[in-house]
C-alpha cells in the first residue's frame, strides 16, 4: 500500500467524519449522544474492516502484534478512547459544543509532551512557537472569562 493511498484514506476519513458531523442533527436523534457516538464508531469500524478486505496487499495472515504494541493499543482504547469519550460527553452536556470544540486545541500539546516523556520525541522551537500561538489565540478568545475566573480566585485567596 503506497503512502499516497494511505494519505488519501486518512483525508477521506476526515472528510466523511466532517460530513457526518454536519448532516447528523443530534437534537433530532432518538438515541442519546453516547449511544449515537457508539453506533458511529461501530459503523466506522465495519467500514475499515471492509476496506481492509478490498484493498490489495492487506491480510491478517502477515500481521504480527508484539506484546508492547498490544499493550499500547489496549491503553489507547481504554484511557483516551473509552474514558475520554465518557468525559467528553459529560462535559458536552455541561458546556455545549462550541466550548467543547476549544478542548481540541489542548490535545496536540499533551500528545507532544507524552511523546517527549515516554518516547524521547524532540520538541523543537517551531513546535513550541505553534503551541504558544494557539494559547495566545485561546486567551484572546476567552480573555473575559479568564479574567473573571482569575478575579474570583484572587478574591478567594484574599478572604
């Protein structure tokens, strides 16, 4: 499987997810948000399985899963996957979709930090600069709310 086909598949998956997110009106759905998301993941998994059967050169017979790889897959399924979705949907009910969309900007810095601590990945100046630019944009967007929260904390400390 060539790299360009892999890139095309990743791009297609993002496009399909975006179209689905736009077209599905969760307010009109008969299922709750968590059940709707679970069905979406199941359909996506089945589509991936179908693609694996159809694409040339894909076979489970040649697959090998070393123990560390299986451990990381299990970790990813449980911690950021299952636990992350549960927390996400609980917060989605409290904060709403616009506020929750801002949480997406927190993921890359933590992923980079995780890679640096556990895998020895390099975090260069351009990466730090990008993270700081995103932080500055977030502070500009949420400046009033941050100032109110900071004043509340200062009042609590003074009391």
